[in-house]
């Protein structure tokens, strides 16, 4: 197949394990400010309270930052304070997930055409216990494989039915953590299942292990 410009622009690639698909094209640019420096970043995704950026110098998870975004059409820009909750290091660049303090105005949104998601998924590996049923009658080892602001995907050997309320528990450094959710979809994967859950009363960023 001829690798035309249009083909390259329309091709989608999977970000380094983050389960986010994007077009390969010229990304929007922004400026990320930390306590010690400012640097230009590529905006891979920005919607709701989420910003997903690529940059050359790493920034630590938990660091407070300010992301400057430009609308472009009228030259306006905004500065959004936030905290880095997710980071993925590549060979030449690194990617960050930033939880913003305030919801982005619609004109600053950057996402795939036709994408209806209002939050961005981030890959993780959090081992814990998945429980459901009366008094959590069923409980088994499980692993959270990605999270978003309003959801989590859990890998488990036995899947609850759709619309089942569940609890996922895991151990942090000094405490047990938990999120409550409702199962929205189930996909079989070899000898296990991926269980997509909508969070109820929690935010998915809690799975990042940082103080938000």
C-alpha cells in the first residue's frame, strides 16, 4: 500500500500502553510550567479535567504543574493548574497524564474525531481484590489494567454480570484503598476476563497512588 500523506494522517497508533488511540499528525502545542522550569509539550489529548501530553524532560508523578493551552482561532489561551498523576517514559520522550483543577472549556478540547469519551484512559498494574454479591460473598484476586476519571478496567479470572455493583480493594504504602463501581461490560480474554466498570463515588485517579 502506498504510504501517502493522507494515509499517515489517518493511521492510528496505540500510545505506550495507555490504551489511548490517536491520529498520527501534527499535534497541538502547549507550555508546561513546573516549580523549576517551563517546556513546550505536545497535546496528545485534552478533555474535561484530563490532559495527556508528550515532552522531552520527565516530570515526576505528584508534581504540581500549570498547563498553558492556546485556542488558536482568536489567539486566546488559558493556564490550567493541575497535578501529574501518570507518567510513561519512552526512549526519546515521555508522556504525562495531568489532572486539571478545573474543567477545560470545549474550545480547548483535543481528541479523536468522533470520540465521545469525556476522560482519558491510562494504563496501570494495580493488584488487588475484586468483590461482589451480598456481604461481598465473592472475592478474588484481580488487577486493574487501566483507569479513567470515571471508570476502571479490571482483569479477573471470574467475571460478575453486567450491572453488578463491585468493590475493588488494593494496598497502598500505609493503608488499604478501595473504589466502588458498577459493571458496564465484560470481555473474555484467554482464560480471564476484562471487566469495564463505572465508578460510583470515587475518581479513577485514586489508582495512581498519589495524593490528589
